[in-house]
């Protein structure tokens, strides 16, 4: 199934120090990822992996948010991003 293909493909994208907390996958919509990274550099490495993978995610990643909450003593970066993929239909936000 297309959803299984996306999940398998996400499993090939990894970077030391990055952990996904949530994956939202709905027909016709971008994949939404939420997670944590130990540093902004680790997050950058993770995002760059998707930027290089235009065959599966043709528009590349869109980093929606990346913050280091003050209450997090470990300095963890909390992020959210979306990935457009070939199974989407329509363009809800007007595209780029």
C-alpha cells in the first residue's frame, strides 16, 4: 500500500540524535512529522536527508517549527515538518 511505502521510506531516513514522536499520514495530505533532536545541527542533518531524496518526496521537506523550549533542561530541539509525496491529491495551501 502507499502508506506502507511511505513508512518504510521514512525508516531509511535517519540522523544521530533525532527521534520522531509522531507521524501523521492521511490520503491526499502531506506526511506530518513531529519529533525531537539533540541539537539544531542534528535536525539539519535529518532535514538534508529529505532534501536529497527528491525521487520520493519531490518537493523536499518543509520545516514548520523548530524550538528549544526553556523548560527543557537537556536543550532538546522540538520540531515539526511536513513532506509532500506522490499520493497527494489537490493542493490545499496553494503550493510553492
